[in-house]
C-alpha cells in the first residue's frame, strides 16, 4: 500500500512539475478566459452594445388606420428591437432614399391600394433589399395578421373574440402516467439551460481528459520500457502496483487540471458584464439538477478508469514510443465515437441509438449522461448502466493487469494475440 502511494505521488508530481504540462494548462486557461469573455470583447471592439434598435419607416398613404394600429403595436412591443417612424402623406422615393442614406431609417414599409374589405399588400424597402431580420419580421407579420383579421371581420366580432382568433393553436407534450420510474416522472419538459451547459461541458472534458491522460499513461509506460528503466522498477515495485499507481496518479492530475479550469471559468463568469449576459439568457447555477451533477461525476470517474486501464495495457505492449500513436488509435476512435454520439444527440436525447449506447461500457458514460441531463430516463436504467460499467471495469481491469504484467517484459516486435494469451497464462492475478 505504501508503494502504491509512492507510485501515485511520483506520477502526479513528476507530470505536474513538467514545463509542458504547466504551459498546456496555462494556454488552455487563457483560451477559456477568452472564450467566456468573447461576446463582451466582440461588442467592445465593434462598439456595439448588442441592443441596437432598427428604425422602420411607415409610408401608409391612404392606409392610415392600418398604420395607426401597427404603430400602436410597435410602441407596446418596446423590447422587440425596432421602432416605427411614420411618414404622413406620400413622400417621394428620393425623400425616402435620402432618409435611408442619412440613417434616419433602416428601411420602410409601404402599403398598396386595396379594395374595400381586402387587406393591402405590404412591402419592405431597404438599401440591401434583403428584407427584415428574422425575429422582427415575425413580430411585424403577427401584428399585421391581427390587424388584417380586425379589418376583414369588421364589427361582427368583439375585441376578445378577435384576440382569441389570433392566438395560435399549441400542441403540448405530456408523459403518459405510470410509465417509467421516479426520475422520468420528475423530469421537466423544458430545456434546463444549467443542465444543458453542465452536460455539454462534461462531454468536452471527458473527451479531452480521456484522450490526454490516457495517452500520457501509455506514453510513460512505453518510455520506461524502451529505456529499460522498467526492468529496474519491477524489482522494487510489482507491475500491478505500478499500473494502478500510474492510473490513479494521472486521475488526480486530471482532476487538478479540471479544478483549475473550473476556477478560471467561475471567476470569469462572476465578472459584471458576464453576469448581465447570463441573467439575460436565464442561466442560474442553482437550477442545475443535483441528480445530473452527481450522476455526471460518477459516470465520468468510472469512464475514466475503464479507458485508463486499457491505455496502460496498450502502453505495456509497445516497445518504441514511435509506435504508440498507431497502437492507441482504436482507443482514440472509441472516445471520438462516444463523444460524437453524445454531442449529436443532445437535442434528441430519447433516440434508440442513445438508449442502446447507454448500456455499452465504452459509450455509456457520455450517452447515459446526455439522457439524464437532457432527456427522460428511469432510475433503474441508470443503475443497470452503472452496473454494466462497473462489471466491465473489473473485467477489463483484470485483463489489462495480466497484459501489463506480461507486456512490460516483452521486447522486440509487438506480440500477437496467440503469443500474448500464452504468456498471460503463466501469470495469475
């Protein structure tokens, strides 16, 4: 046990004191700082406050009633990002063109003549001719639709009936009662922004730390083996103690790096300009579900140990560091497959693909995390996935331990499966 602690400490401090690790951590912390403050920096350099108001001229001619109702609607929607500038009478095209060039208006709405009981055609004229921006066009179209209804129905309906007529029909989803466990019944139908961000961040952290720390474990084992230091080490520390000591040491190193990044992100989010942006987005850290937080950490830790044991076994089979990239390629591909399945399923967390992969050990840490954070999953499904993952860690850990014990003493060409199986039979774990 004392030797295990020594190996853990040696691995942790050996890597933590390396300039390459410190520089990488510093660069990533700077990148995170820039990323968190990017919207503020863009606004600062462009001079935009992000709250510009589009000025839209109203050239209504004989359609004064429509223009007045539309103006009234625009005044009531103060946060819609636009305001109307009425033009009485029939201003000339040159006068309106001059107003656009002088930036008095960004464009203008004009109404054609229409027969009694009909609604006139509406046209938006601007310098680019691209039309209104998406959200503003939606708001104005909705307002015009309501005005059109009022004009067509006349006095046959009162205001409440017209208002009810203009309300779009909504189809709401609801979970059938009695299906699924307590977790499913308590799930919220809306997207929890805090859960979404936490899940997304954990997906990225899982992919990065799995790849980097796994490669570091394999690289360290291979370098010790190629330099023959391994032959000296195994005389004082057993191969198994070495393997698990390196895995735990790297795990603690990865946690330390994550802790640094977390502090960097929190400090930047606490800045006043970011606080305002988060409030506008409706982000509140207290909205983060405790189940998502705890299960996310458990799946992250178990997933790390599954991949780390296999990386250590692969590193023990390689005699030269030049061959390590090729040897670890399957693990990298597995990590990327798991990452992309989770990333592309964040907006569709109840697909069959995600349900299947949430029970496969190599993909379940990410797939089940997405289902817990963004979808609906029964509690028993989480426990089954955890049980499968725990059993897999035990089985692959046992196999990796035998491979490691055998592999660190094999030199020359990479052993075949037949040679490896024969050598593994000589050792009992």
